C-alpha cells in the first residue's frame, strides 16, 4: 500500500514497503529512491533547484536510524552518512 505526500513544494514523496520514491513536479519519472523505516515526510529534507538556475541541485537528507543521517546527491549519485553519539532530534 502506497502513501503519497504532497506537502513539499518541489517534490512528491511516495512511501511503499519501507522505500521512499521522490518525484519532482514537472518530471515524469522518479528522481530518487531510498530505503528508510522513518516514513514521516517531516523527517526528510529535500533541496531541488529551480529549472532556470545555472547550478542544478537535487539533494535529499533523511534519518537512516536514530543516530545517523544520510545525504544523497541525486545529480552526482553520491551519498554521505553522518553518525552521532546522541539521538538526532530532527
């Protein structure tokens, strides 16, 4: 069963079976997919640049677990994980 979230002004988020799909408005394809058990759209941060900006930015940050944040660059297909000793209060 899919859950659709339209709260973000630049992307639609679709949760299904522990996987998040990100669809940019105006595009007809998924721009990114990640596995996460935290299915709250308020625990996900996206930065998508406007079409007319010179530098194209497509980044997503989300909780991997209670002490780790993963940051994905969807243009470069790279990721980074930041781990903390304390619980992250997003």
